[in-house]
C-alpha cells in the first residue's frame, strides 16, 4: 500500500491540461479574459482561506498564461519576506523574467529598468530613520551606517563630526532639498517599467497583453513585509501594461494591518484600497464534488484502501462530510488521509470499523480534546452530536447520516443495553455483545499510536 500523497504536478508552461483536479480551467479562462481585455492595469485579490487550493490554481493559471505567450511572473511573497524592502525582491523577479525572455533579453528596456531601479531603491532605503535614531540615542553614526547612500550624505557626516543635533538637521534639510528629485526618480522607474512591459507583450499573439504578476502566499508573510509589498505595488508597480493577481486571505491581511498600525485601524478599508476587484474560487454545489472531496479522493487514489476495502468509501465519505462541516483546509485533509492510510496498513487483514475510524481520525485532527475523551471513555452523546452535526449530513446522504448517528448512540448512550441495541439498531447489532466501554478507547489507542505525519 502506498502511503505518500500524490502531488498535483504543475509544469511551468502546462496550465490545466494535464491535471485539472479541481476543474478550474473555465474559471482560469474567464479570469484571463478579464486581464487581457481590460485596458486599465488591474490589481485583483483572489481571496480564500488557507489550504483551499488557491496556490494550486495560481500555479496552473500561470502555466496556462505562459503557454499562450502572455508574459507572466509567479512571485512567492513568503519566500522573499527576508528582504527589508519588497521593492528589491519584486524588481529582481521582473528583471529575471525579462532577461530570460526572447522578446526582451538584454534589451535597452531591461537596462533602463535596472538603472532606474538603482536610483529608486536608494530613494526608498529607510536609512534616514535609522540614522536619526542612532544619532539621537547613541550620539554617533559611522560610515558603515550609510553604505549605499549618496556622497552628499557622507559629506554631511564628515562636516558635522559628532554634533548630533547638527547632523540630524542637515540630514532632514538634505531630504527636503531632494524631495522633488526623489519623486522624479520614482516616476522614471515607473516609466521604464511600463516600457519593459510593452516590450514583453510583443511575444504574444494576443497583443497587446499585460505583464501579469501573480503574488502568492502574501498572508503568510511578516506583517511589515506584506504591507510594504502592497504599498510598493500601489505606488510604483501599478502602471500601464502591468496587472497583478494577489492570491491571499484578506482576513489575515487585515489582521496584519491591525498588528502593524494598531487595533483601532479600520483594517478592512485600509486593505481594500489596494485592490480593484475581489474574487474567490468557485464552489461546487454538489457536496460530493467539492474541492475537498476531489482532493481527498485524489490522495487516497494512490493507496489500496479504496480499491480493496469495501469500507474505504464509507470512511472517505465520513471524512468528506466532516471536512465540509468543519471547513477544513486541504492541508488538514492531507493529514487525515495519511492517518487513514497508515491505520489501514498497520491493520493488515483486520477489518476496520468505518464509523469509528472515520470519526476518531477526524476528531484527532479537528478536536484533540474530544479525541482524548474518547480515549478515556468520557465522551458523551451530546458532545458527539455537536461535533458530528448529523442533521447537516442529510445534504450528503440521509441513510449514511442515520447509520453514523445510530453507531455513536450505541457507544455513548450509557442507558442503552445490548438487547436494545440489537432490537433498535440492527445495523449495529455486532456492538450488542461487545464491551462497549472499551470499544472507543481501544480504537483511539490504535490511532494514537500512529505518527502525526509521514515523510517519504
């Protein structure tokens, strides 16, 4: 039996053709039309909770765009948040893309962006605040504190010596005098970026097309870096011929804004100003064809549990229903699927009970405190009802809902005896002659002995 989870392979230029697991090709094409057919530069937020398939879609969409020669950059914000300023990281990615593209290569447009970016980067460096703080608290600034800064500032440092007050005044005075030049430097960068985007668009048969930059994992970044990136895009990168798709969780970004600027901040309004449009991945109304359902079956397809065990589908259905009810992320579903495969492998030819297996493995992932109660035989019927929410299972399968509900009643209702179980719940009459007080603790013990993760 295979335990490792099959990955969704996404080649750089492939898109949705090889494995459209979540059936998002049509959504991707509509989004492409939005980006290509609107003349104005777009900044779109693809909003969704963690682990709902956003990154998989983003990578497939990027591949789909590249296959049509639409210049596309996939930028992993989290992988770059070690940078002090997002301007450097994003500009470097744009230049890397341009230099590896036949339409741009080592063109004049690339050289201009490099030249203008150097000047803009110097303007954006937060050296002044650091210099003033050090001058105020330590009384001195060394030349190493001003690495990369213009000769004018080094001259100021030399002329003022250790006179902290004079140094601060001179630094501020110099910034006032250079404010107009700084704005012109930033504007020159935007003009050069616009020219480069126009050059890149010529590689596509759909010209004119924008340079599409997909920013993923922004909600996982340090709050300061995430907000810095949004500000940089708004003020420096949002130019004609360049459009952005931010793949993120807007609630998490709002939390970052409150953490960074204070809890009294109107975070929703602040974050909203960065985006022209908000969208979400489409949801399938068929509860057995949702993203979670497709992903779980995709993972389990590499194991033998679905093929060789008649109870495999029953366990799978239980996990699918609970994952929808508890709004599980795809990452959580991966962990649950691994537990199912490990337990099945460890059990050998022994028959797994689908109701306890599915319920307890889900419980261990979703509500560890309830799982511990099952281990200790202190789990009661009311707690099971609250966790399972059987009344919502009717949307999936009413008969299965009744079967599962009856099973848990048999094990958690202290007032019911074996004879009553055999008469009232014939589908679970096998429980009538068992030591029901030890059934859940024993089942939970087997699950508890499994590792929480499996790496191959």
